[in-house]
C-alpha cells in the first residue's frame, strides 16, 4: 500500500502534548524508544534551541540515558557527509513542531534521510509532534500563508510529498483546535483512496508495523475514509468552487481504540473505551 | 418520522447571507414567499430594530409588496391574545439571527406558534437565518456560555426542544466558520437516529414538503448521518470523556445538490454541481 517496509514504529502527535502532568504521550515515546540514544530533531522550528531545551529536559526527566540534538538548520547542513553520523547509536528520533515544509525541504533525498529510514527499518522509533507528525505521511498537507475561504480547495491547503514513513496516510494535527476537518475532507475529495487522520492536541497515534494504530492521550483522532465516496466535484476546473463530496466515512476515536489500516476498521481494545458495544 | 404534516416549505440559512450582491438566498425566500405579506420575526435578536431595518430594506428592494415586523421581545408579548393576528394575511415568516433559545422560550406552547404552524400547513414559507435556522429543528443545539473542551460532550453544547418545523433534523449554522462539526458529531453520537445538518454562512437549504432539501448559496452544507454508527461511547457516565463514535457518514453538499431525507441519499440535480459522476 505504498508504506515502506519498516519494522519500526511511528508515533504521530497532534501537538501540545502534556509536558508537566502525567506525560502519557512522551512517556510512551520513551518506552518505545528502547535503550539507545533518543535524538530530538528540531528541523521544523524557528527556535530550535528553545525546543531542544524543552524536550531534552522532559525526556531526561523520564529517564532517557542519552538525549541528543539533531540541530539541522539548513539544507546545506543536512547534505553534510557527517550529518548521518548524528543518528549513530540512536534507537529513536523525535521531530518537534514548527513548519513541516522545513523538515522535508531539508531532509528530502539526503543520506541523512536514508539513515533515518534505516533506523526505522531496524525497528527504531520515529515520532513527531505537530509539524513533525504531518511530515511523516507519504503526502503532506500544508497551509498556505494566506487565509482563504474554508471551502476553496485551492486556498485552504495544498499538498506535497512528505517523508513517507507512514504510507497512504495524510496526517493533520491541532485538529479540533484549528478546525481542520474541512481541509482533510478536501484532501480526501481529491483522492478518495487516501486515508486522512486528524489528531487533536495532546493526542497521538502509535502506528505499528502490523499496519494498525492505537490512540493515546486526552483528545480525539478523526479518521476520514474516502474509499466509499460516490461523488466528488474536485477537479482542476472546479478548484475555486465549493467542495461537494458524497459518502465520506468518519470515525472519531479516543484513547483505547485501535484502527486497522489494512481493513480500515476501528475497534475498541481496552475497557477504557468500551462503553456501549464493540465496533467490529 | 416526527415531522409535522406541513405542506409548506422551510428555508434554513447558515447566517451572514449576502445582502448586497446577487442576494441568491434572500431572492429565493422572496420567490417562495408568494404574493402575501412577508413577516420578519426578530425574536432571537437583542437588536430587533436594527435587524428589522436591515431585512425590511432588503426584502422591499426585492419587490415584496408588504413586509411586516413581528417584534415580540418577551414571553408576555407572545402570550398576548392579539399576537397571533400579526400573521394574518402572511404567506411567509422570516426569523432573524441572535439567540435560538430566545425564539423557543418566547414561542413554545403559544397560540402564536400554533398560528405559525397553521400558516406552514397551509403551504406557507417559514425561513430562518443563523439562530432562526437552528430553532426550526425538533431538537435544537445550544452553546453554553462557557467555552469547554471541544470534545467534552457536556461542555461543548447541549440540546433542547426546538420548534419542530423540520422533524428529525438537528440544524447547526455558521458551520465551517465556527468549527462546529465536533458538536454535530457529538449530537449524532448521542442519538445516531438523528440527522445533523451543518450549514455554512451565505448558504441555505430549502426543505420541501416531499421530505428532501436543495442546497443554495456560496458555501457548503454538511450532512452528518449516524444511522450506520456501530459504536458510541456517549452515556451519562462518559459525559466528561472524549467522544468515540465509529462509522458516521458525512456528505459535503454544495449548491445544486439535493438530499432526500427519507432515503438519506444525496444527488446532483443541476449541471452546476455535476463535475465527475452522479452520486446515486
């Protein structure tokens, strides 16, 4: 289905994960990171030092033996032959938030990205929050600088190629908080084969190698599945018209639910989420 | 299906309909109002005179022979024996925006409301914009004064009984503009039998007596259909937990599409919306 043959895990976080309370999400990052070095990659951020201080403190507090900073601020630095060495000994890489274009524009096609994929194939963990989560999809949503009409397919967002660590998924974040379901519906309207995942703040999905994901955290994850779409008006001609799309399937998932990416079915897997009936 | 046996039409407008350009929506109100008096009901508004001036001017400009103001500002006025006489000779009533609770709290159980239903049963038109649209449903969404977590079913909204001119529907407005899909998903999660309709600003649905509606205006109408829901965690116990609901069907409809409320199927009925394939 377009997913790379990785045997590692990916954690996609919707941004603003708790850093002072139970730390449910960061604790899970640490648990799945294993015993090696955890690398904090601040490529998306305009304030990399600030992000580095915040996350290195949080991860050290959770008992990670070594936290390392991947402080790549330009394409030139990413291309440096020594850059890939920054991942030596690492078992996990955590991408901070900021601008997702900065991640792919710096990493795309580099030996450093090849090294990241290798770490992932070897069973490593790649996590990202906010922009760092968006960058993980094969296709990536980007908001243009100007605020357009929420239904103009042209103005609301555009898409570009992401890092592709989670195939077929389009990942969006800060989901309820920034009212982004419209652009995910538009993205699915453009290619109903794509699966859109909108992740709320302080909420994450853990994507397992078995092509399923679990939800953790305090908010919800919206799955927008266009595979049953019977009509869409999206076309080059219609790029300025109001979206029209029939038969989109939406699931709202909370902590304790699992989604199977192969069968496209959600299910309840813990008592925490089981209130009425099983979902499958 | 709970809808009153009316042979009239209802126009539900998502708010902020164009009043200076093509006036697509208000023009349709006038066309369907017929030859009688058009009554502007400002029950929802804190500035009824301002609303009255705005709409009487717009409707007069569109050639309506007589526009009358239903200026009920209290329950006492609504209960007045003469109040119902204000609808004599009217073929259409247009409810302005404001606070939908003000409409139902004043009108509920009055002879004036009975007179409005009579007008509707006789083939008259009842239209409403913003709060005026929300009040038309059998069940009505209300935002509490405090802004809660968007996924707390308890804080995000509550529901009360509306005027019931459109049965089974829950109507929401300013839809994309105020990011309201979450509360409509929550409402459908509570009772999957309900059909949620979210209407964007400058967008409207015309509900015909044949139990179907057409979309007009510049934005989109979101239909949230819970009838296929296989799991929901909504319960009294779970009122503070994050929503979890599987298999909600969502349609995004633009001008030129029709939705059949009996079969719950959308379709394209004008060339304007037909871009790719028919939807049925």
